[in-house]
């Protein structure tokens, strides 16, 4: 629900409660119900930053630290953390809340974590709408944390302005990431836990991969930054890279392009979810139909909104 005062990202207790409830509602709402009343985005929109990477790589810890620093500098920040679906997800949510607690005591910071439930792409339902619902509150920045599981990266890429990918030293993650093409979505790469042994080596591997890989964006070379939240190493460098990338976005992407990219993701997400629902209504007998007929049946069902 939009706030009544001029929104500046500083929410009182009741606005916080309302936004938290709205996020929970959207995270589990059907495609159908969202279509009836889609939240609209604010003008001017918030700067959106996504943090992604494997579970345990240090995303929540880094986001907590960064948000604390930015809030101290006067920036209002809304954080959405999307947890992986797992039997332990309750623990994971609690873990995120506790680690981000220090930052969330600041009135300029709003944080919420939601479960990714059973979604294939590691996202919750209606993530595009949740971001819009947050945006109307006037945050300067919106930060989204997602677990890197294949498709999620592409959702993040479509929905935020800057993607920060985290990798930690001494794991097979880098190799896996190279295979899966995950590095391709990153605007900034962070080697997390750089107080640990093996961080310089990991940085070197990633930096040379970036250097010798195909350059994806004109005038932007993906920086690889060693960061440790334990020691504070690399945090200034990361903030400088975020500022530099904001400048790049401002001069290389038009608001219309950004809006189109987000709208494309949104409609694709809604249609895919409708399709899943539609497929679930088929009976075993339907699969005996010739393929063209089965195809037609599914299409007809999809059209019946
Ligand atoms: N040594 C070290 N450990 C860290 C650092 N950042 C995070 N961790 C630890 O890594 C673990 C996972 O962190 P978390 O932020 O929950 O990772 P997430 O699953 O990616 O959100 C926690 O036990 C953190 O304390 C760091 O800079 N150095
Ligand atoms: Mg986390």
C-alpha cells in the first residue's frame, strides 16, 4: 500500500508492518490475483542492486554490512532476501534476520526475507511486483539477495541495475560458475571471505577469466574485488565499484530499455506460472492425445483467464 506522506524510504512502524505484510502476500500470491491489481513502480525508481552466489558464500553478511554503511551515509535502503526452499528454510530465514539485525535497527533500512518455496528458479512468486511494492516507499536503493541457482541469475539480471556475484575462496564454485555461464550475469564480482587462505588465487583465476572472456558490455570491465567483512578489506573498493556502475548504467541504458526488460521478465514469469498451472490440470488420458491436439488444448486453457 503506498504511503500517504512524501515517500523517502524512512518508514514508521506501521508502514513497516504494512509493507512486510504486502511482501508476504505477494510472495505467495497466484499469477491470477496479481494480474487483477499489479503494483506500479514509483518515479523516480530506486537504484536496484542484486547480490547473488551460492548458499553460504557470505551474501547476507556482506549485504548487512554494506547497508549499515550506506544508511550511516544517509541513504535509505530496502532489502529483500530470498531464501532457498528447503526443509531448513525457517532456520535460514532466521539466520538472515539475525545477521542483518545490526543494520535493520536503522530507520533508513527496511529488511524482509521471504522463502523461495517450491519455485524452480530460486525466486519467490511475483518478485517483480514485490520490488515495485517496495519502490513506492521511496527508498534510494533496493537490494535483493538471491541464491545463485541457474535461472535465478537471469531473473536478477532482468530486475536490477547492478548484479554483484559472490564467490568464495577454495571451492569448486568458480569452476561450476564458469561451466554454467553464471559469471556472465555479473557486473561486479566479489571474492568473499578474503581473510581466508586461497583468496588471492581465486581472485587471479576470476580476473583472468573476465579479462580473456568476451566483453559483454561496452565500456564496462567487470571488476573482481576481494572483500572480507571480518577485516573490512575491500568494502571501500566495492562501494566505489557500485558508484562507478551506477554511472555506467546512467550513460548506457535508457529508462525505457530498463522498463522494457523488467516488463518482459514480468510477463514471461506470469505466463510460465500459468503454463505450469495449466499442465497440472491435464489428466493422464490427455497425454494419449496426438501432440498437436495436446498442444492446442494447453493453449486453449492458457487463454481462459
Ligand atoms: N571468514 C569469513 N567468514 C565470513 C565472511 N562473511 C561471511 N562469513 C561467514 O560465512 C557464513 C555464511 O554467511 P552468510 O552471509 O549467511 O552467507 P549467504 O548464505 O550467502 O547469505 C557465515 O558463517 C558467516 O559468518 C568473511 O568476510 N570472512
Ligand atoms: Mg543469506
